[in-house]
């Protein structure tokens, strides 16, 4: 098996997982048994016809699927400072980029935010040029970033959200049915802090790799582990080095808020 075919099959598996499709769904679409599909993927011996059928199930043409496989080896994990500055300079471009990177459709953007379809398409083309996404026929969006993609530390994006986005976020009333703002107070040891950071990294990986319909369940599972592990404040066993007092009091803020913004807000 050539490296190109292996990459194509890996892309198919990744797309199936991203769309929440199982081998059973593939079997139903191809009118084969689930066992037959499992053997196909195990042997990795697909005919062109079978590949085309699976591509159609995923919403691609075979050519598009092969292109996706080819471009997957060139996915971004960061932007340059100049590229981040370009996003920050145009708030609508930043808005569309955040939506696109979170697999939100153009229809969602138009319904949720005060932005026109022409404005969305214009900015999606900019993101395509920057390599963040690929704008497909029919105005479909394919992300071109790696699972561990992140904004630059102390880069323009993080500075923007620190100075503007955070205050706007915390000023929200969080009074919707699926919204909450929770505050938990406690002093954590270095080991407990490391464990909490690990849980947050696992949560991020879960949200990035899990189909959207189960991503919330994954977040709830991680949150439960955090509550179980940190139900009681943890103090250093020996705080004599701090004169009988902990060196610093650390607070952990847990927030949950739907991305959907109030319709009356203007994005300029």
C-alpha cells in the first residue's frame, strides 16, 4: 500500500469521526454488512467505486477527498504574529474565523450575528488565503488546522481577548437555560495545579476531536473529574516556608456560556 492511499484512508477515518459516523452508517450507505466494512478498513483494500461511495457519504467528491488527504499534512498549528494582527484588525474577520474553526456553518453565522452573507463569504476567502480553512464548492468550510492549533502566547489574539473579550464575556448575565457562571475558591498545591492543567488539556483535546453532539458530554465528564479531585481545598503539607501562611491564594473560575450572542449586538 502506497503512502498516498494510507493517507487517504486515514483522512476517511478522521472525517467519519468528525461527523459522528460509524462503520454501521457506512455499511448502511454501501448496502454491505458491518463486518464487511470492518474488513475493508482492516485490509485497507478499497476499490475506486467504494472510495467514491464513502466520499459521497461524507459530503465530498472523490477529488475533494483526495485533496483533503493531500492538504492534511500541511495543517497549521499556529499563525504568524502578522496573520493574527490581520484578524484583530477586522472584528468581523475575527468573528468568522472563530466560527469557522469551531465548525459553525454560514447559516449559523447569519442567524446569530448581524453580518451579511457577502461579508461572511469575503472573510472566508481571506481565511482560505491565510490557510486556516478551505472554502469548498457550495460555500462549505473545511478547517486546515491541526488538533493542537493554538493562538500565539502573548500574541495579538490573546491580547485582544484579554483587554476586550474577557470583560465583555464576564459582563454577560449568564441567565439563559443553558448558561452558568460558577466560582470555586480554593488553594491548590503545585501537584493539584498540574493535575488541573492536565484535565484542561484533556478537555481541549476532547472538544477538538469529538463529534459536536457528544462534545458537551466529554466536557461534563472532565468537569466531574475536576470536582471529584478538588472537592476540598488542598494546602501544602508544610507551609512553614511561607511564615505559616500560603504564599498565594489561587482561585479557579469555571465558566459556561453558549457561543450564541444576543441578536441586538452590533459587530463592527
